[in-house]
C-alpha cells in the first residue's frame, strides 16, 4: 500500500457547475510521484494540443505531493499546472505558505478544473467534500480582502485561500495566484487562466490530516533531520541570516545584476536595495512557510516617507533585481510598495518588473510618451510613477498598462518600432535576474526551461559567476543544466522547496518513509528524467522545438559596460554549441525533440502514439 | 504547580513544526488543528504570530467550569489535563479559559489542551528558532 497521499482528486466542471471526486491514479503516482510529475502526466493526457490557454478548453490543476503536510522539512508547497498564456508552454508554478498542506488536510491530492463558469465562482474544499460558491462578494477585490471575506463566508478562521486579484480577472498574461497574502505562484500567467474560467479562488479547510507508517520512528527521524540537515546545514546559512536578498551584492560584484532594462550589469544604487538596506530600513520579522526550519522570508514594512505602511514578505532577490535595479529604483521602500501591489493585485514581480523596466526604456527613448502613461513621467528611477504601474497593468488602465498586461513581448509586438529587440525573454517569459553575459550557462538554462525563461530549472550561475568556474566557458554547462533539470523534476514532484539543500539520498529516504515507494537515488533520477522528457514532449506537441530555444539578440550584440563583465556578450556559436551538447545529453534529436528510443528508455513508450512528429 | 511552556513569541516564524509534532504525538497523524498548541498568523496587520497553549495557571477556571469533572490532575507533573473519555464535549472549559488555552477537537466531541507530553514536551524539541522552552523537571 502506498501512503502519504489522500488518494482523492477533486474534479470541477465549471461549465456545468459540478464537482466530483475520483481516486488518484496510483499507477501513475508510482511513475511520476506527485506535484510536477503527476500533474504533467494528467495534463499531457487531458489537454488537447493547440488549445488557447485562455479558452474554456484549457485545463487548470492545483497539485500537492506525498510529502506535503507531513513533518518532512520544507515541503509546504503546492503547484499550479496548466498551459501558460504567457509562453504557450507547459506551466508549473509553485508557492509555499500554508495552502498546500491545507488542501491535503481538506482531503485532496489535487484539484482539476475544466470549462468556464457563467458567473464568478470559487471552490470550497472541506474534509473530503467540495462545492462551488458564488464569488460576487469578492470579484473585483484584491487578495488581501478576498482572503478575509472568504474565510468569513465559509466560517473557518483557519481556511487557506489561493486565488487571483484584479490582474487575473482582467486576463493579464503576467498574473499569478496568491495565497497567504504574500505567497505567489507567480510565473507564466496562471492567474489569467483562473480569470478566464471565472474562477476567483480555491478555499481549503480540513482536519483529515496526513498519516504515515510508524509515526513515532518517523517523527524521530524528521526531528533529527531538522536539526542536522536543515538548521545545522552550512548551505542554509545565508538563507537563515538574510534570505535571497543576499544575492543583490553577489550579482553586483559579479556584474550580472540587471540594470535599467538590461543595459548594465551593475547598479550604482545597489546599496539602497540590498540585504543590508532591507534589514536596516524595512525588516520586521522572519517568516517561514509551513514545516520550514529556515524561514528565509522577511516580513517588511515601510516606516516613513511616501510609501509609509506598505508591507510585503521579502522583497525577494528576483523582485529586487527586476523591479529594483532593472527599473533604476534606488530605495528598498519603493520596492516594498511595488511588491505589496503585486501581491494584492496578483502580478508576477519578475514579469511585472521586467515589463516596467522595458516601458521606462522606451519612454526614455521617446517611443511612448505621457499620453500613453496617463501623464506619468516614466523615467528610470522615478519611484512615484513606478509604484503606480502595478495597478495600471492589473486594471489595464492607460495604453501602456493595457499593453504590458499582455506580457512584455506581446506589448512590444503591438508597439512595433523595433522595440521587440529590447525585450529580454525566452518564449515570451521574461528573464529572471541573472544576466547571461556574465554567466553564459544561464542563456542555456533560460532557453531550455520548460515554462519559458526561468532560473528555477537550472542555475549554472552558482558554479561560475558566484563560484570558481569560468562564466564564459561552454564546458560543463549543458551537463549542469541536464543534471539540475533532472534533480528539480523529481524534487518538485514530492514537493520539496528549492531552498532545502537536501541530498538525493535523503530525498529518497523521506519519500520511502512517507509512501513506502522503493525510492533510491537511481530511482529518483529515473523519475526526474521521465518527468522532464514528458514535459518536453508536451511542449514539442504544442509546436516548440529548437527554433524556440533561443536567447535574445542583445545578449550577443550588446556588451555589458562595467565591472567583471565589461565588454562581455554571449557568443552565438557558444550558445549553439551548448545547445547541441544539451540535446545530445538528453537523447533528443537536433531539433530538440525526444526520440522514440529516449522516450522508451524513460518509461514513456505509451505516449509515442500521441506525438505526431514520431509518426 | 508545574511550570508551563514558555514562548518568546517575537521570534516565532510561523512554521507550525510545534503543531505538527504535537498532533503526531497526540493523535498519530499530522494535522495542526488537532494540536494542543495553536499558531495564528496575523498578517498583514498587525504582522505577527500568536501562540495559543495552556499556561497551566494557578486558578484553572477550566477545572471549575467542567460539569463532568473531566479535567483531572496529573499528580506527577502537578498539572490538569483533559480526560478524553470523561469529556462530554460541552465546551464550558473553552468558554471559561481567559488565555485561549484550550479548544475543541475538530470532531467537536471533546476539548484538548497541552499536557506537556507527560513531561517531555515535543514542541520544545522541534522548535527551530528555540521560541519554546520548558524548564520543568
């Protein structure tokens, strides 16, 4: 018997306003675990290729994993899985906090939503039951108010809510899903998929709990691992003392900190937005997700000035980079305000920050004017104008707000005038805050990320720009991407947080203790390869191939101006070399498509008939 | 009277590991609502955590309020605990406690409160920020 799962999936047919439950497919669970892997399997089987992500035909899922809700450290996460309206690819976007465990305590491994409701609704899952409820009291409201109102409506003080603000309701392709006020499944436009279905939120509340075998032994083991492998793990030191803002200074020193829409890798105002500034000026307290002994999050509040009273958790490094230096913003207080607005309205801070940086760039170049910005003087560093941008985007106010709501790439295509060259993205997903011109492996990581440009699938920058390796050598970069993508694919199927530096052997030990599955390092690696190949096959079926695994032209043509990266670019021939090597490592053809042999070797032979390119 | 748990709540990060181990210890599964220590996250305002647990107060109004005499003395520790079998689930103790120290089990059939795990409080052993302490025996 497999344990750790609730064994139940909640199905929601919004078109007919019906809910039902069914058993979790445990044959699939034994091959794909849960979270990313199992969700990818369900999406591959249930989504027709070529569907418009914002049409009723898209499938929207929220998945937990077998470790979620237990005492295994750093396993609080849930993942929203769907087809991305931003990149058109497979999308898996994660959030910590408390919602994931609560969904399991409410009795469900996953919620799978199809169709479109005739009116705004929300899903209420409670102790194995579920119902659809009218969302008229919260439609049009932000997620802080929505959470408060829905908890009262369901009469559960400790209910957890994952939902969308105005950005998702207005179908912004950079809208995320927010839970626990400050935790965001931000990337890829999952919030717009909610909005397109007239789905405001999922509310979970339950007391069914999660059972594991031999719980006394299990608790002892989890306790020991907490002290030894989490609190006492030297790899976690920076996360415990500072959290991700510590990276601002590392990126500034390595000259890869995106600045003024990627025109520089160094920012002369970095001291106003780094970890020291955060601690000194806005820090209130450390905040952890469920079951986490690290507590990387900082709850922050602005103490005085124009943004007095603004609160957020973080801001995290990606926000400090994209919505900070990349917009020329010199004060942490302004970024707290921007992040608060993005939390509330449910916008992804990476995409929103990148979009605003882009808008500032074309404003300074005179391509857009105050007529487009509603009178805002949208220069780099203008905090007052900058802080108004999330609302303009989420509410689609002003021409520029309405354009940027589509994501930076579509906005640029509509604006024309060669502005597409100024968009730094892969597959329409805006780059996170590590400039590949000072770590060329990141160009490969972004190009091959399954959901469009992303730093959370592979992070070669750790070994070169932040470590001892050569940031401009192609050597080993393809292998790093391959290995890390494999690792992340199984780690996020259980679901562990990215920040737990847990060994494969220990992950296997935890999975085995919770589920009884025969996990060891080799078994996990096989699962990881299977999941990544499946997701790649999904993307190939959607029409993606080598032609889409690209980097923006500016990475090759515009050298960085200062510091360690002065004069540096990513040479196209280096990029292509890494890509060739990468495809070979994965056993894909020269167009980046998994071959029959590779799929069969990964235990995916059954999907071959569903892949027209293999006929 | 035995000493209660102590908490430096200003250092609490809201991870709920205390509630997880408490539920595992008392009901054999992971379910914070069946924990004898409750973590409330009060965000965005006032922006802090609140920890609820029985402080084993001197006056113990819960004991006085119980019509079933279900709150009994653990003589070894000198604290009162809820005898689940004897409890009728009336909720009088929950109303009587001025410290939010006890509450109803989600089943609604009995009340629950801290029993110091019989002298080895598990929450103390697992609190990663050492917010919780117990200097009892």
